[in-house]
């Protein structure tokens, strides 16, 4: 079995242990073995990043831009191969995997341009004969901790701005999906950047992630994952004065009003709730439907869901691949039982599926007649499970949509300009969609939420500089 090592200070460093990376569509398929790092590997990676930082931080932006562009070009040239690896290790369908690899390539190319555009300000002083300059400088060594659901796009959208703005990086990918992170590290290692500027340490979150968070020479942590782990990281970062940025859960609402185009509303609800196996932080799991369209909506959803093909992520024609892991499958099936016991009606799906290969398959589940305070409508499930909540009118729909501790994305299906405009202004979410699925975002504009979903500056687009740079104000006597 092929073994893949950690990248520390420009060297491939063997692990004391390796763990197998399994295909969730077919547990008989082991992709490869990946090093399980330890605290000593983190120590070495941070030391390498510290040593590389002064030259990288003050070096030529042309060299940075060229390296990022080269990385982006190689990802795009290999998007089919990388997308296939992604589908094989995470369970997203192959077209979704290729789409995600393409997104990663575009992100690197976007930040190849952004590092040339990093601007400051020159202002007059309020005192005579003094000039004031405001500039942005890199933060230092940044620890990037990423989840399993976007194994190449989320590492890309943290690594690219970190490097573009002159930081050195230690990446700790999710233990479930090291394959794409390793492939990305291998591409970065050949991009012309100096040893130590980018480091990869794979392994357990409680070991590697925790060592990064605790390390005094790590200056900032950017994390995407669960609320519990994210909040713990934030507490530790505040204690030691590190910059911290968190992207966590969602319980994203999709509102459907009486005046919606029914076919469009059904299509975008199915896309939001079940594609990528419902394992997107932007997925919609609460479908909030006004009473005039409710019966037609439920019937049309049942009809549309009967056409969803669950299957091997790599097989042609699969719409929805497997759940990513045994524990995630148990969580999803557990919530189906919770929904039933809470009194919601299981309208479609929700059962474990046995297909041609041994994998973590389940039929996408839709609950109708669900109450807004049921656990299935309050807790993040992170799987192909959605519930419909009946409401009287737009006002109740908006109040229900906002009645959550999360606030990542929110959608409305309506033909009314009045309601669309009101919803865009009054939705308590970081991202709002009108007649579009709640999932499906651009790579060049800010990404992030409110309330319990996010903490710290936004990711993506030019807004990424807020987290990955620190501001300096300089005064000069003329
Ligand atoms: N918002 C999002 O994009 C995501 C949300 N989730 C949510 O989290 C739930 C659990 O998924 P997990 O993979 O277990 O998420 P998690 O929060 O445990 O893992 C995310 C990352 O943090 C690392 N990590 C874990 N414990 C850590 C610690 N003590 N210190 C530092 N780093 C640590 C993990 O190794 C991984 O790289 C899911 O069911 C879902 O609800 C999961 C993935 C993505
Ligand atoms: O990389 C993170 C990421 C990428 C895409 C989406 S969405 O499916 O387009 O909403 C969400 C998060």
C-alpha cells in the first residue's frame, strides 16, 4: 500500500504511524495510507515556518503571485484526476468533485492577482508637516484546520490568501480526507516557494490541531468544522492572544412563498437539502413553506425525490453519493429516529440502503408536518435529512427563518420583489439567496455567517485580507 508523508520544511517526513484512507462508497477500496503526525511534527513544522517567514513576508510579490498562479494552473490542468480522488475519499459525486477541484484552482489564481492589489492609504496628519501611511503586513505563522466536507476547496481558500499576503502556513487537514490535502501539498511543494513557507501535518485533531492552537509561535488560527471544537479553539486563542477565524455550523432556512414558481422552488430545495449528500455548511435543512402552496409543495417534493439516484460517488448517473463516514451515518439515521419520535411525518426516505458495494448509503429523508422547535429543526444534522415547516404567511416565514442560533445562509423562493427585497434586508444570515439554492457560492466574494455560524473576519474575496494581514499606521515628519 502506498504511504504518503507529511511535508515539513520542504522535506517529506515519515510518520511513526500511518492510517488507511477508505472510500465511503466502497469500504473494500483503500485509497492509500497517510502519516499520522504527532506534537513533535507540529513543533518542527512551526519552526520551519518561523524560519521561512522573514524572507517570504518581505520578498517579491511577483514571486508570490507567480507561485500561486502556477499552483492554480496545475490544479485546473488536473481537475479531473483531483476531482476523482475527492469523490473517492469523501463521497461527493465525481462531477461535484471536479467542480470543487476547479473552484480550488480558481481560488489560487484569484489570490495570485490579489497579492498584487494589496493597498494601503496615505492621509494627511491632523498635525502640521507630518504624513500618515496605513499599510497591511502579514500576521506571521498561521495554523489552518480544515474539515472533511470540502477536502480541496476549504484548504485552498485558506492557504491561498494566507500565502498571498505573506504568511507562512501549517495545514492540518481533516483525518478523514487526507488525500486531497496531500495532493495539494505536493503541487505547492513544486511551485517555487521556499521550504518551510507551506507545511502539511496530517493526523488527529485532538493532537495536531490542539498542538497548533497551543503553540506560542503560531500567530493565527483559521478553522472550519463543528461548533463545539470551534468554540474551544476560540477560547484558547483568546487566552494566548492569537487571531482567530471560525466557520462552523448552519441550520439554513429555505423559505417558499405561495407565489413561488413551484417547479423552481422544488428544484432548488432538493439541490440545497440533498446534493453533496446534504454535507455542506450551506445546505438547507429547514424548508419553511406558506400554507397556500404547502400541499402542492410536499407532493412535488415526493415526486422529485423519487428520481434521486443514490449510488457510488464514482458511478455515472449518481446524484447523491454515500455519507462520509460510519459515525456521520449513525448521526443522520439517529436524527431520522428523533424526528419520528418528535411527531414529524417521515414523508420520504430516511432508511439505510444496501447497494452493490459496502458503503455508507442512505435514502435522502424528508419530514413534513414538523414543528420549528423540534430538535430536527434546531440542531445541525449535516446529512441528507430535511424537514418542512408550515407557516401562515411571509411574516411568520421570516420570523421562523431567523429563529435559530445559526446564521450562515438563507434562501427565499418568491416572484414578489417586495418580499425578496424585505427578506434580503431582514434575514439574519451572512449570505442570502433569492430563487437560488442556499448552497452554491462564488469564490471571489465574502463567505461567512452571523450568530453561532461564524466568528471573526470573513473568508474569501478581497475581504480575506482582514484576517490574513495586520494593519500598521506610520507617521513621518516631513
Ligand atoms: N461547517 C462545516 O463546514 C462543517 C461542520 N461540521 C460539523 O461537525 C460535525 C463533526 O464533524 P467533524 O469532522 O468531527 O468536525 P470537527 O470539528 O471535529 O473537525 C474539524 C477539524 O478540526 C479538527 N479538530 C478536531 N478536534 C480538534 C481539537 N480539539 N483541536 C483542534 N482541532 C481539532 C479535526 O481534525 C478537523 O481537521 C459534523 O457532523 C458537522 O455537524 C463538519 C465538517 C464541516
Ligand atoms: O469550500 C467551501 C465551500 C465551497 C462551496 C460551498 S457551496 O456548496 O457552493 O455553498 C460551500 C462551502
